[in-house]
C-alpha cells in the first residue's frame, strides 16, 4: 500500500486514503471544516514541512544554486531526530495502509515534496508515482 505524493487541493485518486498535509500553514481562505472536502488534507502534519525560514528560502529560489541551498537546509532539518521518527513512522505505515502526503506547490520539482519523496523512500516507504 504505497504512499502517494500529491499536490494539496488536487482531486483525490481512487483508494488514496488519508491525505496528510506536510505544510507549514493551512490553506488561506478555506474554513477548517472544509479542508478535507475541498481536497486539501484530512490531517495537518507540519512536522515534515520546512521551517518558516527555510520555506521562504525555497519560495524565493530563482536559480539552481538557490534551490540547492534550500535543499541542503531542508535536508538538515529532516535529519533531526523528531523528523527522522516521523519519516520512519510514515514509511512503516506505508506497508499497512493507504495514505498520501503533500504540499500546495504547483511544480513538484521545486517543492519540498520532491525531497520528501526521496526521504520517505530512503526510510523504506513504497511510493506511487
């Protein structure tokens, strides 16, 4: 039962399961009661989101060098014990239940979810493409 990596707010895939928002902030202008029904997320899990400072660095990345700086900083955050425990938990759950993780960014290649995809795989998670 692999993990899906998704764009929050996009239509859900069949059998996607619980959608987990790995974002720093809830969606703007959306009532909390509508997060799930509007395909954002069922559970908010900011533990795997970049810190506010790192998120701003990623959003401002205009060059490959800027993106590499963001990548290094986010990976350092994800190397911390709390993040490592969260990654291990999700990887373990991927063998037992359907769920997805995601972010709002339109372009996954310039989003932390592309890095999260690799981090989860490195922890043994099965990922759906």
